[in-house]
């Protein structure tokens, strides 16, 4: 038996060496499809990844960010609910990049490499109905991130309905993210007037809870468009307020961001944007107060009084926040999953569209949950040692908001398709030969049996050297994993083809399993 197991491991090693990924055939496609929209010479990323040497020189950073899934920035739990315009790497893509780095970063045959993308300054909304250019602003010397708000008149004398918004950073290297609001109270105008420089500083929000969020831009994001027959109301008295996050390294650099709008004069259904779940009126165990040296979870609830359609959701918290989740419970007891961010990152928050609008039946109770860590173990804690933290606008305060884009339900809303892709489309439809080999290689019956199986597969692998097994579905989503086990149990999953990775001593053996 030991001899058989040693032969099996030898076969794994041979297959692994034969399948070492290369830059040209495997990794370039992934990087061009998921990374270089920011990491190009004119992008918002701090370095370029457009060629082989770029990637090799940054391999330590790439390995750290990819293995921790902090890049590309997509904190949403895709297993809870897949959102539109997803920017994350699949587990197969993560493993491909890590295998390339761990196995010496082979260049491969550059004749097989995809042509690098070319990034232009061409606008998606080429002929906007309203063009706003923010004042030219030079970031002063700062020792922490700066959140600067700019107030702009619209020049509109009548009510308009917004159908598209494109945010164009003036200096992509320093604009970390931007949020667009409108304000009819005049509060932001007063704040602007009280600051002698262009705009005013406000971290948690724009200085008034009455401001209405219209859209968010983060690196890699596309312009915002609403479904046909809908629009976001812009009152004639409104001022546009743009909040821009400038990181500490932006000191001394200049920016003048632009925002383009599309309007419609047709009769459309009005989309409302509001923090339906919030720390003021819907919190069940408030107030929002986190004593020092504690970890505390808060809950919010809202009873939905009519059939509603939800288009997007935008959670918002500050530095102590560790996780945010929202869902609905219908009168029938069914759960409607909305969003889960298990590792909250204050620096990468935004608004997320659903792949199709979600119907929220009358009588549903919306729930929001958020956990805050006010201990020294939280590396984002702004206070050392920890101090009591309460509700407030400053970054050092806390908030708990879930913004919803919603409108009254109309039959068929849930059938509107916002995004048809299960995974972000690849640059020029390129593919990875390494990933292709995963899905086409027949596994040896000496290693896994029976295959096909009704769900329970057995491995002939010795366990005196630690190994890990990861199984992915056809979308590249991890569905099962185990360590040092000789069984793979897929009995709880549907029939089909699954990809399996056996990882041992930094080597990866990939193949397929067939469940019948």
C-alpha cells in the first residue's frame, strides 16, 4: 500500500511540474483582466503591471494582496450573494497567480501572451447633459487621509431625472474614491463658505444626514446607469456635493475631478436613495456606542410597508467596523439575502448593484447587522490606547448605515437584467492555458476513485506530508475543502464537473471530478 501511495505522490509531482503556470500563457490574461485597469502608468494604482518585469518586481506585494484577497478590492462575500460588476478574482485565478510566483515566475512563450490593454482617456458618457468640473485643489501636507467635499451648483431651473453618472478623477494617482450627493438644505454650502480653500473637510459624510447619495466611484468602477424607464430625481434647488478621499501620499499634488450627468425629460419612475437602515431611527440595541476594549454587535430593523424593488445597497461604517450584513425576512419566514461584507474595510467601501433588481414583499422586515472592534487588536483603531467611541461624522467616531436605491415595485422588475456575467469578462476574451488544463485533464483512477461518482470520492495520497484539497464549481467558486483527508464529499452539491486542487509543499496538482 505504501508503494502505491508513493507512486501516486510521484504522479502528482510530475503533473505539477508539467503544469507550472507561466506569465505568457496563464498569468498575463488574469492580470490584464483584473488588475491593470488601475495598475497602468496613468491609473490609480501606485505601480504598473502591464508587462512581465513589472509583475516580477512586484511579486511579493502581489502574493500578499492576492492571497489575502485584498486586491482587487472587492470585500463582498460572493457566496452570500453575487453582485453586479464583480471585480474579484476566482479561487482558481488566485491559485494560478500563487502557483506562478511559488514556482519561479516563468515567463513562457511571449508569442502566446495576450496583447496588453491600452488605456485611453475616452469618456463613456461622451455627450453629457450636465458637465461639472470641481475647483482645482492642491492637497496640503497631510499626515492622515483627507476627505474633501466640493459643492457645485447645477444651473438647472427645473426638476431633472438622472439616468447616468460618470465620475472622472482629475488625478487618478491620488483619488482613492469619490461619492456624489445632492443637498437641498444649504448646509453644505455653509460649510464650504466657512473654509477659505476650495471645498471643506468632512470624513464620515458630507456634514449633513439630509444629503442624498447618488453614486460612488472606486478604482475600476464603471459609470453608473439606471434601468430603462427609471431615474434619480434631481430637484432644481439642489447643489451637487462631491466627497473625494485623498490618501496621505497625495500631499502636494493637484486634482480637479469632473462629473458628467445624463438626464431624461421623459416620464420615468423615481428611484429614491436613502439609508433605510440607520443608526438613528431603526437601531434596536442602540445607541451606537462602543466602549473601549470591547467588541460589540448592533442590529437595525425596518418594516417594509409596501411592495418595493431594490436596485442597489451601500453599507457605511468607519474604522472600528469589522463586518456588515443586510437581509430581509418575509412574512412567510423566507430570507432574502442582500449583502455580506465579512471583512469590512473603511478604505474600500462603495455602493453595490444587484445583478437583477430584488423584490421586497410588503411586510418584510429588513435587518442590518454590524460588528465593531474597539480593542488594541484592531489595527485600524484610531486610538492608542483604545478610547470610548460614539456616533459621529468624524473618522474617529462611528456610523452604521445601509443606503438603498429603491422604488415602488412594478410587476417584472425582478426580471430586469443589470449584469449577465457570472465573472468579470476577460481582456479580449483571453483565457489561461493553466486554467484550461484544469477543466480538461482527466484524473488518474490511481489517485481518485471512483470518478465519476455519486458524490463521495476517495484519494490515494499519503498523509505523512501535509496537504490541502480544494474543490471549485464551474464558476471558480470554492465549494469544498479539506486537509490531510482521503475523502472528498460532494454529496450536498449538484451534479456536474468540479475542479480539484491538491496542494502540497507549494506544489499544486489540478484536475476534474465528475459527479453524476
